[in-house]
C-alpha cells in the first residue's frame, strides 16, 4: 500500500484530507509540524508528502518548509493552503495579502488540465479559506501557475522539474467540485508526464 506522510499544521481540515486519501486506498501517517524530524520523516520512506492547511504564515508552519526542501527531489508533494504557501516561499516566492478575504467562499478557477488537474473541467469550482496568497509579481521562474482566478489571483502552482504541487484552495472541502478527483490525480502523478509551454 502506498504511504503518505502528512504534516499537520494544527488545522481542523487536516483530517478531512486524511480521510479523503485513505478512502483512495493509501496509508496516511500524520505528524504535527513540531513532532517529527527530517531524519524521522526519511526513515518512514513515504511515497508522497502532503503539507496541510493551517493558521498563520509559512514561517509559523514548523518543519513544513524544511521537509519540502528535503523531499522535493524524491517524492511527489502536495501543499494545501498554508502548505501551498510554504512551497511558494521554499522556491523563492513571496506571500502577500489576498485581493479579497476568502473564508468559506467559492470561486470558479481556470486551470491548465495537467497533472493534478488532469481530466477535470475548467473552470472548476473550489472552496477557499484564506486571507493570504502568492504574490503574482514575485513568483520564481521554476514555479508554473497551474490555476488562477479570473482576476489573476494564483490558485495553484507546479514546480517545473520536481513533482511538487501547491493548491491555495481546499480539495477536501465539499465546496470543491472535483476535489477527490484532484487528490486521486495526485496519487497518480508518478505515472503522468507534465507538459509545459515553451
């Protein structure tokens, strides 16, 4: 059975993610962001790494950023909300205030239909719970914008080399139209090829 290591950033949504991935036939082991070391994480030999939502900014997310750095070249990574923001900062981007406070609201986002968005219709309805987002002007070249709102706010990023994906929205939310499909796509990411426009 494939194994996910999930880093819990002290968020009530974490176990919705856990249940979603378990229902897809994966083993999920969960550690709070202050309860595991990099060596302990490596000893678990996970097939995937998921960084959960949580309060605050990436600097408040315990080991999350360090573990992304340690695992990005080896296993697929999915960052959700705060986890997405951690990915952005790890690779040199900046987090700023969102254009609009979004807590428990839906948006129709446009995505590139690649990797985690494969075979999902665009636009896609997603549930959003955030007041911060990736700064569009400070996004590093190695991160590709894979989804955005109609007004250009970044809703997902993908690393151009590593199998690292971040989503600002919550795939586990009942407000997200194809969230389980997205999570299943993430589990199949090792078998997919990413196409990038040159």
